[in-house]
């Protein structure tokens, strides 16, 4: 019989949330533009999108954009819902799993 350890990750979650908020505040213009692009990309096809989709379109429009931790806040705020997972195709992302998102209240 195996025993599982009860691990409290609340401190790490709070630290992650603080880091995301700090980065989002420092890059509020990039974040605002990325959120608008996410909405446009989604509405173009009405299929779930991921951060890689937003990144590709943003870099196409604004090639000098510095993509960073602020991008983790693109789909926060309650307008989006997770619809599944995919693997990142971004260089350096090591095919890590990332979420697929759809606008709430829209048919997918």
C-alpha cells in the first residue's frame, strides 16, 4: 500500500500569481494588444486557440514584441474558458502542454 504526501502548494500559487500580476502590469500595453489579437484570431475561425496562435499573429504584426511572462495573463479575466490542451510549437517551449481557449458564450 502506498502513501501519498499532502503537499501544500498555496505559497507557490500565490508567488506565481504575484509574478504574473507584476509582469502584466509592467507590460500592460503588450498585454492589451495581445488580448485584442486573441479575440480577433478566435473570432476569425471560432475554434479554440492557444497562446502560440496569439504569439504568431502578434509577432507578424509587431515583429519587435518581446514575448515574456506577461503572456501568461492573456486568457485571464473571465472572458475565456479552457477547452483542452495542445503542445506548444514555440521555439524553446520544448513542446510543453498549453491550454486551448474559447470565448465564453460562443459556439465552438
